[in-house]
């Protein structure tokens, strides 16, 4: 009676024990054939790391003590390109196990020399047995066609052989096959390997002979971006020149100031300001501030650069504006206007550092409070639903963009109107600025939201000389105005200014903050009762409430852990 047999195990324990025993039996055999070791290597991914190490140890012992010469020959790849593929799989050849074990004592220069020597020997063997087509094929198989092209041109091929290789590689590029990146990379590396400008141009002319201008431009697009190549471009028709400067992807110009300036001028003429900026981004300290101002202004106005090409990196934008900010030839209006054009980028950068990235724009807003009023109008609608005066109206297609810019402007200001370099705030200057904004926004039916925005701005006030926040001049202005919406905005700005922070267990951090604001409120309850009750005590209550929530969440987390 077989009833009950053959049923699956209720748990995987017996299965795992069986697998373990099989692995031990297999790895415990005294002698192995090449076929059996090959099977083990094929199954490596199913084994644990310790068992994998045992397999490689078995292979090592077999190769040392048991493998015959015929066995070792059998392990040699039969295909020549496969034999050398490891040298060209990537530009960087991964370290061997022996190198990793002795990584501290490894010499990078000597290792690099050895790898280059092996690569040259491999390419020479491929060339001798498979010809130029073999060179081309090995560049297609890996991710290091630049290495193949550079070595082939510099140490392996004669000039006539190099020309033939370039013709072979250029064919797929001109026929617009799907994957021609290896061919382009090989051509670019082979051309760049010739450092003499005259010799390089001679090679380019010979490859381009009897070809159309369109094909010649395709070739020149793969040549180094520099004066010698531009001279060849200048010999072509205006249509061909236009295509070159419209499609050329300049990475950077590392030569003379005259060459950098020429690159900028030519790319600006082609309406490619982002490409021009990209070509000098690593050398902004060597570029005239007026040139950077012109470039960034052109970028802000648009251009013919493709949307996904030469995207501006925040680091280089910051460096560019540091250059512009130090230029005495530019007016405050010019600098502030440029900063506003880049408010999305500069505003984000300002949020991550103590110093402002829009110092000129902040100064301009202080001198022209109507710009702050304008920003409020861009972001918030009138309360009465009426139409704004013409000066405050925005084209329909730009409503969303200007609303975002206005909001980013108000969020990015880190300096109060009337605040000097030492941090002191002029009470009279601040009050006059606030009165202008409030009066204008009241006329534009935005009085309440204006007070909220002003309150958020005032929340960045420094601590006073008496150790109480906000500082004396700001708390006096708040007390004189006595606007509850302004206090609501200040509360919101204060709470949000905490930003991202490390959390402890429970609400202890919030209770400490609540006590700090409560102590300030108690200190001002007689001299500034409105500020004490509506701002400081309100913030303290908010943190008290947040502390209760954090305590409850911590209790829930503890119960879930147990």
C-alpha cells in the first residue's frame, strides 16, 4: 500500500538538507575532469559564496596538478576575437583576483603599461590574422572602441592602413545604420591620436576626397573641436558650415583664449548658447565676466539647442554667477535681471547654503518694492475677482511660468529690506518698504495675502542683540502693524524654516523648540504683547502639538516592534 508516500514535505527543511548533502558530495570528490569542472562553473550562480570559493579552489588545484597540456589548450577560446575580448570589454580592465588581494601594493602606472602592451599585442594578432575587418569587429564587440581606434592609429597601422580603416568605419556611419556608436568612437579616437594639426587635417582631406560635402561634414563632426578643424569647415559651402555648427556637440575648449572666444562666437551665431556655455564650463575662471553675462543672457532667451542637449548643471551656473556678480561693468539692474531669469536654479541653490545666490536681486527688491508686489500678483488672484491694471497683467500663455517664478522669488529671498552686511535691520527702512507693498496690494485687492507673504519674509529675521527672536527692529514693526495674517505668515515661515532634520525618539526635540519660543514670548509679553501672543506663543503651541503626535507615533512603533 503506497498511500501517504510521494506527498510534498510540509516545510523546505528536508529539501535544503538534501541539496546540502548533494553539494558536499559533489565538491568532496578527489579527482575532477575538465567536463565536470565545467559543469560546476556553469552552476556557480546557484551556490553560496563559500561554495563558489571552493569550486574555484578545485579549478586552481586541477590546473596545477591534473590538467594536461591538451586540457589547457581545449580551454583556450577557439575564436580569436573571443580570446582577446576581455581586453576590450570596457575601457578599464577589471583587476584580477590576484591584484585585488594585493591591491595596496599595486602600481597603477605599471599595470596600465602592461594592459596597454597586452592590448597592442592582441590588436596586432587580430590584424595579422583577420585584417582591418578584424580590428573593426573587435571594436564593435566591446565597450572600448575609443581604445581600439587610438591604439590602432598610434602604434599599429601605417598611414595607408589607417586611411583604409577610416573608410571602412565611415561606411556604416554614412549609411545611417542603427548602432554606429562604435564606428564613430573608433573614427574619433583614430583622428585624435594624431596630435599634429597639419598631419591630422591631411588625413581628414584624404578620407573626405571624392565624397559629398554632407559626408565631409559627418566626418568633421567626429574630429577634434578646435581651430584646425574649423579651418577645414570654412572651406565648405555655407549650407555645410551651418550644418556643422548646428550639430557639433562641443564638450570643452582647452586651448587659447582666442580659440575659446572664437568657439563662443561661432556657436552663438548658430544660436546655440547652451553649447557655447558647455564648451567653457570647466574654465569659467578664465573667461571674461562680460562674455559669461552675454552667454547666460542668450541662454535665458532660448536658442536652437535641443532640449536634452547641454543641460545646465547647477554647479557651473553658480560659478558663472559668481563671476558675473564680481563684474563692476554691469549695473545692478542687469545683474538682478539675470538672476531673476535663473531664479529656478539659483533659488534651489540658495536654499542649500547660508549665502544668497541672488544678492543683486535681493538688493533690487529692496530698492523696488513694486517687484515684490508684482510677484504677489503673479502668484495670487485678486480677492474681488476684478481685472488687474495693464502693468500687472501677464499673457495667458505665461501665467503658470510667472506664477512659479514669483513664488520662487519670494521663497528665495534671504535678506530683509533694510538689512545691512552685519545683519542689523534698519527699522525705518523696513517699515517704509512694508508700507509700500501693503498699500499697493490693498489697491490690487490682495491685502490679506500680502500680509501673509510679508509675514513669511519677516520670519527670516535674525535673533536680536538681547538674544530674543525676532530682532528688535522686526518685532517693533510687527507690533506697530498688528496684522494677524502677517503673524500667520510668520508662523508658517518659522515652522517651515526648520527644514529636513534628524529625528530622535518621541517629541523631545519639539518640546525643546516649544520651550525656546515660549521663553521668548514670555520675555516680550509686556513690551510686545501682540508679537508674543500671536507669533511666539502660537509657534510654541504648534510644537507642543507636534510633540504629542511624535510621542504617539513612537509608542506605535515600539508596540509594532514587539
